[in-house]
């Protein structure tokens, strides 16, 4: 997209979480985080902190070793007009809520998944296990 704010409701937007598609992340053999969360349109207290306090810091700590993909669960144009319309990927991944964080191993299998609030250390422990093996 010409402006990452079109696909990221973080303030400011985080382009480093939108460098790869899920398909690209699955092809490079590294562990990946796929994070369905919306900082600006959160319906619970958990979505913003998952991006701000877990995903973004871990993306800096594990840069180059783990892929990070942030997906807004709502169509942002509509959300910015006050209407929360889930994106098609929510149904494809069979998600009814957010935030949801998936950690995939280097071959694309789900190594861990977290719904709702999660601590940075919990996710880092999964990364460390995957990166050792």
C-alpha cells in the first residue's frame, strides 16, 4: 500500500510489522508471528497492548531471526467511519475475536497460539525453543 496507515491502526503505524505477507513469511524457513490485533479499534482492553507491549518489542529483539506479520482484524476504512467489519481472513482463520497471536515454526506449523492477553516472555520462550531446535 502507498501508506502503511491504510493497513495499520497503530499510532504511529509500524511498517516493520507489514514488510511480509503471511505467504512470504511461510516461505523463508524462519519462525513467524501472525498477530491479529487492532490498536485503535480494540473491543477489549487487550488488543492494543498485544501490539504495543508484545509484538512490537519482540520484533526488535528478534529482528532477522523471526518474521512478524500484523493483521488488522477490521477493514480500516469502515472502522474509521465507526463500523467494525471483520476482514475475510478472520473467517479464513476461524477467528471470532481478537487479539489472536499465532507462532509458527520454520515449516509453517502452529507452535503456539495465544488468545487475548499474553506476556512478552511467554512468546519469547516459544521463539527461543524454536530457534534452538
